[in-house]
C-alpha cells in the first residue's frame, strides 16, 4: 500500500489520438460524437480527488458500453501505447512496485474504477494504474463496499505523506513454534485511512502474502544462525545490517523492512532463534 506519483509533465495520449486510432470508423465516430460528454465525466473524475467511489455509474446502452470498453482493447495500437505511457509516466516506474501490496512484481494494468461499470474511463490515464497479477485478481471489480465505503486507497492521491502503518509480530507459542503475523497500526493514520487500510489489507490477503515471505526469510536466518552456532551479538549484527539495507532498498511499509523491525531487538532474538 503506497502512494505513486506521476512525473511533473506526464506525456499521455490524448482522447483525440485514441479515438482517431480506433480503426472501426463507426466506433471512432461514436467516440468523437460523445467526446464532450466523456470529457465531462473525466472532469468529474478529476474533481473527485480520492473520493472516486462517490462517482455514480452512467447510463450507457450495452452497445455503447461495448464501444467504450473496446477502446481498451490491445488491438487498438494507441490504447496499448497509452497503457504503457501511464506506467512510464510514474516517477519511480523503474522500481516496478505494486502500489496495492508493495511487492516488486511484473505490472499488469488495473482499471481503478472498473471498465465494466465505468466504461467512460476505460482509457483515461489516471484510471489505469500499475498493479501486480495477484492484487489484480483479488481487487477484481470492487470499487465500493456494500456499506458504500472505500475499499482501496487511490494510489495517485492517497498516502502522499507516506505514513508507516504496517507492523509485524514474531512470537513463540506454547508449542515452541514461532508465529509471524502482520497487521495495520492506527498510529500514523487518520480514522478513515485506518479503516481503508484494514479493508485493503483483508481484501488483498496481505497478511498471508507477507507472512509467506517472512516465514521463508525467518527459516533461512534460523538455519544460518544455528549452522554457524552464532552468539546473540553476532546474530544481532546480521539482523541490524539486513534491517538497514532493507530500509535503503525498500519503502517503509514493505514486508521485509517491517519484519526486520519486529525482530530487531536483543530481548526477543534469543527466544525466537534459540540463541545462547
Ligand atoms: Zn500487488
């Protein structure tokens, strides 16, 4: 869960360029005839800030809906360029971090407001966000909850102050097994942000996805410490180095940074790693 920023002067394909590249003349004409209407909707999107879930779906006939969503088709060369251009216009595009989960994964494209409900935004650049495959599958068409609440942060606007809000706990249970879990901390979030963070965390199954990574890292460290029969001080030094480098390499809510932070403690280390 992180903010993403567009470059100062993003270079997006214009609506005209997109409609001109639409090879089917009849559909291209449709886009052109509806240009003012669609641009009005785009203005509404733009004015909504991060409260996009308040936008009401518009009435389109099935045929018109089809024409609009088809704009996104990969067969339409400009649309495909447009999608690439959104990704290329992000300030830290080269890092390839999914703004929804924070993992570095291959980017897919998310229609933040789903194109099946909001076909008018199917090629609007600010509705086309990078996302990883797993988040894309879990986010699906959800844009508002049953109670009309916001299920996800809108990464182009939300979390700009980069609050630290994901925490990890590693504790040994009564059976001697180390249990790792992740959760949301309310400390640096507003009440609304806290509620959204919890919804997004749950919907995208982030506890399990982070925990899977953390367990394999923990096992690796555990094996290393025991094979080398390391002392507490030597093990602590390794954790410290890894924690420091993870902070340089990753954003502050990345599972690895959060996990190292949770075990960077001379009191808990001996217990969870069986150090002497
Ligand atoms: Zn993701």
